C-alpha cells in the first residue's frame, strides 16, 4: 500500500497525535478515542453506536484487558458522538452546554445529585475533556491549548456543580460581578 500524502498524511498525523495524548491519560481512554475516530470515519453516530450495541463489546474488551472504570471508558465514544458532532470546530464555549443534553456525557461525567445539587466527578470530567481534545486534535481543530485552559477554568470555577459547568467559566465570573451590584441597588 502506498503511504498517504498531502491532506491524508496530515490527517493521519493528527489522529496519531490525538491517540498519543489519550494514551498518556490512560489505555482505556486511548481505546475509546480510537473507537470514536473509527466510528466517525465510518459515519456512525451516537444512535448507530447504541443500535449496534458497541458499548457492551467495548466495555467487555476493556474489562478483559484490566482497564479500570471500563464501563465509564466504554461510554466515552457515545458521549463524544452525541456532544461533539464536528470535532474540527471544537470550542469549549459551545461544547460544555451540550453535555447536559447527552445522557452518555452525563454518565461519563458521573453526574449525581446530593442535597438538591447536581455534581460531576473530577475524574470523569478530565477523562471526557482529554478524549474531546484528542478527537479535536485528530480532526485538525485549531487553538486547542486555549481550549484546554478554558476547560480547566470551567472545571475550577464550577466547583464541581454540574449546572455551573454547563455555563462555563465566563458566566461564573459574570454572576460574581453582578451579585454585589444587585445588593447595592436594594440598599438605595
């Protein structure tokens, strides 16, 4: 077989870089990213992933290989296919709000309720964002270092409250700035 050239070679190099980044974060994540890349190349979306019952097969393979949290890792392709339809145009400001509408993303994030507040797990967020950034890198998205900083800011400013995460870091800053002004108006 001939070696890829031009755009195909660049796409292969980006995909390899995305998988390498995922491998640094854990073997299960790299496998989930490879599966997502393959499904995207085949035009299989989240519905196809569910219809073909691929999550069970991937979870079984990951568990048999000794991957921790195999069930969570097996949800990543579905979560990415649901929440990130165009990885080349990855932007945390538009991606974070989609996580609330994706059952697979909520499961991958470990969203749970305690005392009336929905929380997400740090490990789930970092795994999902690493996979999303890897997928975006493989698709040739630009500005991923800035995107990574925005995601870290969103994690930090959310204090692990799911609704705050969906708004992102900018809204948390705006909310904090608005509250004192509202109190000042009430005093007048």
